[in-house]
């Protein structure tokens, strides 16, 4: 009689396993190596300030209120621009995903305008809307609009058609099919598009502030670079990185809440 042996489970499906300590260890090692190279003189302070110098610059900027002034100015542009661009992009993208006529009319326009760098339109928007905040908000909204449109109608295409056909065969109204099948099925792709559009908004606000603003993180980084204040320049870059991480964390919380059914 053959001996029975247990078979190991092989159905993990390449599911990622959380490793909460690994990112902090890697980050700490990189910072320690950077600080060691700066302290030993391998990295010139003018071209690559040490982490200690950057933290000191951040502390000084926080104490005199400069940091919050520039961060607040940037957020006042990012938030309305992202909301306007996302709302308009969702409306157009869902219409293109649901209605064939809307897709036929909108897809050529979106395909033609999407590759244009939106920051290149800022001078035109300044002529139309003035040098103030509306032109910068409009630039961010345009940059957010197109990725949202593409992610929305692409997510609608990814919804399994057999679910929609089954609902139609049971006589479910079109409104219920959209609300109970299409939108929930498309939501993962839409939320993934939100992450991309948030990054685009952050990039555009920095570029717009470098061109025509006195306050904002982009304007601060540009001024620090022109004055060769590399510690403050990298402090501004760190602020941008932290802001991007916070936005990603917030969108992750929203995604986990909305997609709890998964």
C-alpha cells in the first residue's frame, strides 16, 4: 500500500504578499548611503546637498511660513483643476463607453488632442483667460480630462459582455444595467485612471507655476534653482514627492472603500 503524501498548495496566483518593513528598510539604506557619501565629500554640497541639509532647509521654510504659502498656492490650483477635469472626463468617457454615437463622435477628437502637451496650451489660455489663476486651473483640467476619458471608456469596454447580455435576457432596464453592472464593473479601471490623472495634475501645476506664477511649489523650485540654492530646490522636490504620496494614499483609501465588494 503506497504511502500518502500531502501535496503543497500551488494556487497562489502570483498574489502579492505584504512586506511592510521592506520599503522602509530600502529607503533607510538609500538615505544612509546618501548621507555617508555627502559627509565623506564624494558628493559636492552645491550639486547634491546631504539629507541633513535638505531637512534643515525644510525646517527653516516651515518656520518662516514659506513652505505652507507655496503648498497652499499649489493646492488651490490642483484641487479645482482636478475636480473639473475629472467630472468632465467621466461624463464624456462614460458616454463614449455606453453610446456608440458618442464614441464615434468623440474618439477622433480625443485621439487627436490627447498627444498635445497641455502645458504648450498655457500661453493660449493666458490670452483667453488672463495671467491669473483661471488659466492655470484650465491647464490642469485639460491635462486631467483626456486620461480620464480614455480610462472611463476603456473600463466600460472591459466589463464582461456576457453579464450585460444575461441582464438583457432577463429584461433588466437599461438604466439598471448601467447602474448595477456597467458602472461597478468599470469602477476599477476608472479609479486606476484617477491615479494617473492626479499625477498629471501635479506635473502640470509645477510646469504652469514655473511659467507664470510667483507663488507655488513650481515657482519656488524655479527660483531656488536660479539662485543655486540646491538645498531649497531639493526641499521643494521632497515636498512634491510627499504631496504625490499623500494623493496616492488618499486615492488608495477611496479605492479600497469603493471596491470593497471585490
